[in-house]
């Protein structure tokens, strides 16, 4: 349990919560990850009396074994990479190696500070915190809390939000031991950099770990069952990542199935494809995450759950039972922390009767923090065509961008997909895809362009500062109007 998390008294105390004299709340939220705590903070700011139940640590996967620690380690990789190339800038500093113990200490310090801040925010908004497992009763308004420091407590509410999150998926034949075979949870705790590593799965998370381990000094092999890594990503953007990986010595094998592994004295041999194999001192199983409704007791309720384990909801995150909502990784939507935030707010607004605007999942922002970074919103070129759009596209590479050359990161591009007008120029912006330095921080303009259904002419009208990477975004839009500068 998070040491800074203040919880309600045990069951022996007549008052089960500091925010409720009777144990009844406006909203009970089961799960303290992004979807859960966003629901709690947003609901409390609207004046609702909220109870939040968490069985592990406030902040969930994102804060403790996901977004924050992964990006903290990736930043270490960036610093190491920068030091290794310092001579190119005339800086005579040489890398003296890597002390992972310091890296891990720094990472944990960031997590602890954010976790403490989150607890303070919840406390400041008078959210009642329960430490334990929350189980929904068959009446759909009662939740039983057990197994934690709050003791055995039963509470009720007018509305319930389920936000129990997800856990890493595993594959047969690869039993996770936390040392040789790891998932995204355990790899974030490594204390030594392996000479050789195999990453099973070439999706966003797999590519982030492949990039990280390569920068830290491992010889990395990525094994992906699908025809290409980063499935669903625009092919032109994927090719930039693939070229970068190849240049850095990361071997990418696609369209191959992993069949097993044979442990040896100093690691293991991973078998894949048609009798092929590769040695590794660390195997990272990165094949996605599954929803985690396991402890919610839904089998005794009328809440609908799909064959894949996702809680079924409508566009406002309502389950099949009146008064019960579900958000975050527990439902079949993009497993992104900011989507959990947004869904939590949709659920609260629906509870308040405010007729919330549903999330358009085709236009949400995506960020991948491998090197080079990837970010996008809206349709890829392929997806736009499959959806029946007649499109026109434009691409500008960072190789000609002054700021990209200044920072020494010329690999990358901006790609814009727009509706094709009768004169061949671009109309409404359908998708914007970026790959290269700080792509994740450049996404803001792109996201707004797509979601405000702007035209390329409207976006091209705005002035981009010089010299910046965002100039390439402006130039790409301008070129779709039929005129351009560079």
C-alpha cells in the first residue's frame, strides 16, 4: 500500500468513512488508477460525495508500472545517448557508463512524489479512501471492501464506477519469473542491463522497451507475429522507426510465431518461426494487457462482460445495469491513461445528468516514446481510404528542418492526411502523424486540427515560430493548399 494514502478506519469503528456518516455515498469508484482517480477528482470538484477503493497503490498501472516509470527510464536512455554523441556538438564529455541503481532511485523518487501529490489532491477534495478489494453486490448499489487496511467494510452509493484496470497478458511456455522472463511490470525494475534481450511483441510498449534496452547497451531482437511492428500505425511513419531501429542494431523479425524457450546457464534460447532461435539474457513478454475484472464479483451481478473479459458499456460508459458505469482498461477502448481520464469525466457528467459528448475514439491522441518518438491523431492514410475517404496527403521530413538539424535529430517527418477537394487540394484534416524528436510534445496542434475538423487552409493560415520543429507541421499543411515555401 502507498504509505501516504490515508484510509478510513477498520470495520470495528462505527464510522466507515470520513466523508460519510452513514457509509452511503453519491458515487463509489472501484479502482484507483487513471480512470478511477480522475472520476473521483472530477466528481468531487462537482460537489459529489465520493468513495474510492484501491487494493494496491493509488495511481494504478500508469503511475507505478506503466507510463511514468517507463518514460523515466527512457529519459535516462536519452541522456546516455546524448552523452555518447556529445563530441558532435564540440562538447568534450565522455560517458562513464550507467549506474542503474541511481536510475531506479530517481525513477522511484518521481513515482513517490506524484503518488503523494495524488493522495493530497484526493484528501483535499474530501474523497474517502478505502484500502482493499472492492466487490460489487448483486443489488448493484452495495460494495463490500475486504483484504486491506480498511478492514471488512460495506458501503452503498447511488452510482458505482468500475475502474479495476488491466494486467499484462502472458503467453504459453513463458512463465514469468521476474528475472529471466518478465512482463512490462518487472522489466521496469531491472538492476542490470542484459547483453542480449528479446522483446516478444512489436506494439507500442514492445518498441519502447526495445528502444530503451538498445540505448542502455543490450543487443535487442524484436519478435512480432503480425506482418509489421506498430500495427495500425501509418506505414510511412513505421518505416522511419524501422530504419532507425536497423541503424541502431535492433533486429526486427515480423510475421513470426514464438514457440518456446530453452533455459541455459547464462540465459535462455528463444525458439520462433520455422526452427529459428535467438539467445537472450532477458525476455520481455510484451503482448498487450487484459482487463482485470477478476475481483469485482461481476459473475454474481447482471453487469455484462464480453468473451474477452471486457465490461460492456455504451458511448457514455454505462454498463448493462442502471447506475453502474465502467471506465479505463476495464472496457474495450484504447488502453491509454488519458483515455481513462476522459472516460472518468464522461461517466461523472452522465451521473450528473449533463448529457456528455461521447469520446470519438478514432481521433484520440496517441504517443509512443521509443526513439524516434511517434505521435498521431486521426486516420492513417490506409485507414482513411478503407473508411471510404478520397484523400490527399503531404509529407515533410525533418531532414530539412533547421531546428531538427540543430538538435542533431534529423530523422523523422510530419504526414498530413486530408479530404481531397475537386481541385486536388486538401480540405478537412483527417489525420496527422509525426515521427521524430519530441513528436509527443508536437502533437497538440495536430490533435486540435483533427478534432476541430479544421481544413488545411484554416490551419495553414497560422504562423509557426522559427526555428522550430512545428514549422514542418505548418509547411505540410500549407503544401496541401497548393502553395508552399520550402
